[in-house]
C-alpha cells in the first residue's frame, strides 16, 4: 500500500498485526495524537511507538514499521521517509498529554 517508500521498518508491517490490534492502535492514535502543519522534530516514530505500547499497560508490542503504517493510515505525514526513524506532523502538546496519561500507570 505504501508504494515509493524505501526504508528500514517499512510501514507495510502494519498489516502483519491482527485486525483487532490494528483497530486498537488506530483508535489510540486518533484519540490521543493531533496533527499540525509542521513536523515535530523532538520525537521520532520509535519514541512514539513506545508511548502507544505503554498505553496498553505494556501488553502490546509494535515494531517501528507497524507504528509508521498506523500513523500514515491515521492521516499523519512523515518527514524524510528514507530514514529509519521518522518525524511526524504531530503536536507537541498531544505527545505531552499522552506521556502524562501513560505516566499515571
């Protein structure tokens, strides 16, 4: 589905997840993360995936590629997709809110 992207941890890995997990991850992203016009260079796909995993109380494992695919399917854009770890157009405030939420557990 993600033609033209050449990188490690390819976003097509998202489709390796069970359908229920796909829906869950997409829901978490759309519930917690907000898009902005510019790219947030303070957090990468690798760091964000760990936040999503913590939201599920550590009972979820995602590869970086699976997370990248979920972000793209949720409508986010990525900067420099030739890199292994991507920066997305995600607001710092929404990332902070998610960090605060998962830090409660």
